[in-house]
């Protein structure tokens, strides 16, 4: 069990998984991503993943995401890098398992709840961890995003940006 790890002890890897191809609607989450953490996330409807990710380890993953919404600016209507959390988020003691994807694009204040999202999960980065403070959690997320974005530029992940899921 992973408990209260010091930030320096978080070991990040780029281990290929799946890929898992998910399609579901973006649903409202706990409104913590952008307000408390500074990392807005697109939360996937649990119906889209509850069967396919049953045996997956809780943790931080990387992948590619496309939000289908013609109201979004053209630059937002493309496949984006995604760094995501799968699990119960120990810091917040969630009661429901979530898939929360941070899409590596500045959507500004645009909300796209209800929009279909295609999400391809292709790499495992680290297990879920509990943090002793909000600051430690925010620092870990920043490091996860930087690490995850770099991972997606390399084989075996980069070519999945053009996966048939997004065609």
C-alpha cells in the first residue's frame, strides 16, 4: 500500500499499457482540478470505463484525448496529450473511482460538460499516492504532467496520436 510518500520518493516510469480505448461523455467532477489544484481536468463518465479498467492499477497514466464539440475553437478540436489519474484519489478520500484527464491544451474558461471524449490510455507513470499537504499534491501533479508530456513524444507512445480511435 502506498501511503504519504515524500515527493522525492515518487518513482515515475513510462510503462506501456493497453492501449485502452474509451469513449464517453465529459461529466462534472468535484470542481477541484482547476479551483484548488490549478490543473483543470475532463472527467470521464464512469459508464465508459467501469468494465474495461476493472483490473487496472490505480495511478497516473498518459494517453491521448479528443473532445468532440464543434463549439470549441479549431485549435481545441484536435488530439491532445493527456495525463490522467485513475482511482480513488487518496488525498481526497473519494468514494467513487474516477478517470480524470488533464488535457495538455489551454482551453481557457471553456466548459465542455456533456461532450463526447475519446480517450486512449497507453502508458503507466506511477501508482496513486497520498500526500501530506495540498502543496505536495500540486507539486507532484506538476511533475507528473511534465514527465507525461515528455513520455508521449517518444516511441512507443507518440504514434498513438493517430490511432483509429480518433479517425
